């Protein structure tokens, strides 16, 4: 393919900028954001700082407006009867015990609650619609900022994983709702279960009590802002007890401090070996990955919206916490 000259690139970029503005005037902000980002990419290649500045603003503005349009529409994928029947039987099985601990042990140990990383990877590599291959993929982060452009493999994998994650979240919502109906999933019972482990400090228990108090008062905003960083700390604390390296060394000041949980740590061989690839990637996808949900960062940086702090998001993070607490076995020496 013949390499374009700088003059040709500028002409292409100008045409894309014109297209972006034209479709934006017609209200098609999704296409407008796409054309704006393509133009931005080319202007970046030719180092046109004035155009870059303008296209950055246009790309963010158009993407915000396209997000607002999408939020006003309801999009759903109907489940087939066979899958619905399977989910119903699974929920019944996972909530059949007379004790909360008995049910939660089944829930956190059931592989169907975690999307299979290897299965999603295999599917995303083997099943690729021709239409998906032909288009340029663009990932948008918070407030209309572009996180990746034309990275098909990552975008397609994240898209496939997201569909599986939605099924897992739906299942978690169902089992927790059923336990609430059975009056097992209560503040008193949950506190009793955690206290019975005999390994948590009074400080942790006070924080957990505050989380549950706000959750059962339907104040998900407060509950989630305490729960998310608390999970982070508990996960790293238990990882340390299990022999994983949770300290970073600062050579200049000859000091050590706790590592911050991140995508890189969750991808590491030692963490995957202890916690399992499926659980590590699930945490990464929902809490940390900039191309996915990045819920932990949203909470930490104040980017989280009130509407995002709800029954579902509380349930998924609380599921993470319960899985760590219940699966870790503590024995007296």
C-alpha cells in the first residue's frame, strides 16, 4: 500500500473533521465522535497542535452526547428458555440450605459465578463476525475520553467478556435476592458469620458494620464508598498471609510500603496461582482495568455517579469480599 504524504494526510483529516461536524448537526453523535477521533489520530501523526486541541474537545463533547443518547434507550438481549431454566435451577440449588453460611459457601465455590477467562479468550479468537473485523474499534472511558483506538483484539475480548460478566452479575443478584427473601441475608447474620472466623480486628468489624448498616438503609452511595477500598485492603492482607509479595521496595529511601492492587498484580503468575485466573480477571475487569469497568478508580477519584452506586454494584463487590473471607481457611497452629 502506497504511503500517504503529509499533504494527503492533512486532506484526509480535514475531510474527517468536516464529516464529524456535519453528522453532529444531524444529531448522530456516535458517528461524529468516531470521525473526530480518526481525524485526531491523523492530525497527531502530522503534529498539527492547533487541530489536535480542537479535535480533542470535539471528540469528548460528541462522545458525551452519544452516551446521553444511549442512556435514554433500553438495550437487552433476551435469554433463551434453556438458559433461563438453568439459571433458575442454579439459584434454587445455591439457596437451598437452611443456614446462611451453607448457602454462601456454595455460592462462592460455584464456578458458574465466575466468567471463564480461557473460554472467553477461545470464543473471542475463534468466533469473529466479518462485520466486527471490518470496523475500527474505539474504546471510550469516563466523560468521553478515548482509552484505545483501533485495538481490535482487546476490544473484541472485552466485549465478549462483558456479556459473560453480565450473566454472572445477574446470577449474583438472583441468589442474594433469594437469600434476602428467606431472611438469611441480614445485617445481624452477616456480621455473625464474619465474626465467627475469629481473624478480623475490631477496626475492620466496625467498618463492615457501617457498610451493612448503610446498605440495609438503602444508602448504597455510602456503603460502596466504604466497601470498595475495604475489599482492596482485605484482599491484599490475605494475599500477604498466603505468602504473596505485597510490599514494594523504594531503594532511594530504603523503605517498604504496601503495594496497591492493580491490573498488573492480578495478571501476575503468583497471584493467579493462589486465587485462580478467573477470579483475578473478574476483579481486574470490574475494579481496575481502564478498558473495562474500573470501578475502584471511579470511587477513589470521585468519578463515580450516584446512579452507579446501586443494588447491583454493591452485590458484586460484596460477593468479592465474601469469596475471599469464606474461601480462606484459618487453622490453629
